[in-house]
C-alpha cells in the first residue's frame, strides 16, 4: 500500500502529543527536587542478599544508585532498604523473622511507600495487609508469571522465552539441539513450563533436552560431552538434585570453562566472560525501575529485557546476526581508547615541548644572528681602528721624517743629527768605541749665490750633499746642519781615520763640476773641522761639546785659508 500523507487531525494529534510530553518532562524535573525537599519515606524490600555472593543483587543495586545519583538523590534520608536474603538462607527462613523485625525497627516511622524487588519480598508484603498501614505498595516481579498482587501496583517484567530461545538459531544457525538447564524447584518448574511452551514453535529446527534433575557433577560432565551443533540455555538455577546450592553466576563460569558449546541465558547476571548471552532480563534496569518508582515516576518495565552478549563468546563461537541494539560486554578496548588519556597527555606534552623548543630555537637563532652582527661590527671596527692606526702611524712616520729631513737635499737635518749624536755617544760609551764628527762648510758660498743665482746655489748644495753622503760608509750619517753647513757622524772611527776620510771628501767635493745657468761650471771647495770622542777620556763628551770642538776646528780651517781639514 502506498504511504499516505498525514491528515490535519493526525498532525494536531502529533503536536498535542509533543506538548503533553514536554509538560510531563517539566513536571518531572520539578518533581525530583521537591521529592527530596518533602522527604518522602520509602522502604525498598529486596528478596536477595546484599553481599558480594549475590551478583544479581549487586547489579540491581548498581542500577538503583546510578539512577539516584543521576537525580542527585544519593544522600536522600528518606530511602530505607531491607533484604530477605532468600537465595542464601532459603525463602521460609528469610520470611520467618522479618515481620517482627520490621515492626520493631520501623515502629516510629510512617512510610509513604513500600517497593518490593521481586517475588519473595512481594509475597511477604502482600500476605500482610496490616503491615505499614497507609503506605502505597509497589510490587516489582520478574520471576513469577502466575502471581499478581491485589493490594498495590504490580510491575510485571514479562519473561519472553520466545525471544530468548529465538535468538539461538538466529546467531548460531548451525545449532540443532538446545539443552535447557534448570532445577526441580517449584519456581524453576514454573519457568521451565514457560520455556517448553515457547520451545514448541522452534521444534522443527531445534531439538530440546531438559536437565532439571541432575547433580552439579552430572551437569558438568554431560556439558563437557556436548559437541558443536548443540547449545546450552541456562536458567538461573540455585539448586541441584542433591540439594546443593550454588550461585547461577558460579554455575555459568564453571559451565563456560567445561563445555565446547555456546551458553545462552535469560538473566543478565549470568552473562559472565565465556557465556554467549541472549535476550536477558537486566538487573541493572530493574534497579533503575525501582528508582523511578521511588521517585513516583512511571518506570520503563517493557525496556528491562534486552539483548546482551559477551564479546569473547561471540568470537569463540563465531556468532552472527547479533541484533544491532544488543549490548556487548567485555569488548576489548582499542590501544588508542585504552591509553587515551596517556596519549592525550603525551600529545599535549609533545606540543608544549615543541612550542618551547621552537621558541628556544627562534631565540637562539636570533641571539646567534645578533652575536654574528656584533661580531661583524666588532671586526669592522677593529679593521677600521687598525687602518686608522696604520694611517696614523704612517702619517707620524712621515711627519717624523719630514721633521727630521732636509727638504732640499733629502738627507737628515740638524734635529735628526742631534738625536743621532746622542745615540752614538751612548753606544760609544757602552761598546767603548771612538766616535768622530766632521763639520763641513762650503767656502765662500755667498759668492756662488751672487755670481750664479740662488737656484744654482741650491743645486750646488744638493751636489755637495750627495758627494758627502756617497763618500761615507753605510754606518756613517750625513746631515745638513745649516744653510751651506753639513755635519757628518762616523761611529767606531778615531780621529786619524776620520781625518783621512775628511781629506778624501774634501777632494771629492773639489772635483765636482756643477752646471751654472749660463752654460758655465761651478767649482767648490769645502773646509772641514774634525773632532773625536773617546769613551775613556777624562771628561766624556756631550753632543754640544763634540759639536763645539768640531766647530772650533772648522773655524781654524777657515782661518787658515779654507779648502782644508783641521782635526782637534
Ligand atoms: N743658494 C743658497 N744659498 C744659501 C743657502 N743657505 C745659505 N746660503 C748662503 O750661503 C752664504 C753663506 O755666507 P757666509 O756665511 O757669509 O759665508 P761664505 O760666504 O760661505 O764665506 P765663508 O764661510 O767665510 O767661506 C750666504 O750668502 C747665504 O745666503 C741655501 O739654502 N741656498
């Protein structure tokens, strides 16, 4: 049939339904805190014990506390809980002393409501209408299909054995035989009857065998012999044929370790690692339903059963077609999920370290660049300073040279000669050598200037200076001491050698022929006064005393007629 468009009435209905849900939600949100504020007093009666021996009770409690925590009611003072511990001590023993105990304990408390967790507690309350008068009664029941209370509100969790059996051929299509494990108790037989009825519709594809009258030893031994193609459907049994009592969860564990075939069940608490699972009643959801009743909300009883499977068993028995709504237990976490926080923390650390290292690298690089720039700058500066120093030194040398050089002849001037005389006197004293000094003066030079002009006079002075300089040893020194006057210094030379040298020089100058301006030739003569200083003399010479003695000798040479050498 083709889909039809919603009518106007239908649309209105949808809007009203949404509006109603919204109002209900607001009312519930307001109700939760007001419940706590008014502090209703509610007694929850459990059929089961509260210790670790009861896996089922543990899960119910988990669901209840989780739901209360979600509603922020964990610390509400008005919630009371009592337990019959029916499984461990037996129904009758559990019931026997509960009434006087409750009457005595809660004599001063008026409960607003009593909630029973399952049949034993429910039957106890239902059989005692005078207990806790005025309290509303809520009966949660998931194990006795044939019983319904008349004095309060019943919440029957429908055990759907059709679905619990129907899931077997769906997930394990090769299974041909299902072994149903139960016990001989009245309650179990009631359940087994329902299972038989449900199994009827699968009798063409599955053969059923019922193990409800075996000892535990027989059960495990037979289970070990089951071959692939079979499956076990384990009901929550607490007894064997001999009356021995064991918890369903322990039986399930032992069976899972013993048999080679998948184990299905209708109880969430039995789905331990190795048990396949199935369509089960969830104890945790029963706990949440009790919490809802406690808070005066409508519990989701229909949502209590659901598909639940063990991941390991799915793998081991290659189960397929698992319903998508199924809850999968013991699924191994991926390495990523397992170490998510460590990975995130490690990643964050790496990022932070990366940022720090980058900052450090940037800072180091910029520091290095700054240092390089500084280094370059310093090098350039040092180079410039060196250059300037060299230039200055060269300039100083030049200045010094200029200051001590005669510009006309290029030989040393009076200043340089005076310094040199002092140095050589010092050396002469230290090395005990004689030192001779020659004072040379061109004769009648005024006439040269007058006759040939000043420029020719200059050329004559230069010619004499060269003749003197080239006529001496390399360790001797010539200087122009004044206008046409020269002083020659001869280290390590005594008066006789100096006089001979002077004679030779005088002859050299006399041999000079200097070109005049008019094509004529100029000839010159010189007069020389020689003086010598001896280190072991009675009174050691100074520069001026040595010069003075040579000057006197020169004066004598001039006075004696010029063009001659006089020693003293
Ligand atoms: N052309 C030239 N003449 C100079 C220079 N220096 C000094 N004279 C001249 O040298 C002459 C020196 O003359 P005097 O001191 O009288 O001595 P003289 O004429 O040489 O006579 P005696 O020394 O007594 O033989 C002067 O006329 C100076 O002008 C110079 O650099 N160039």
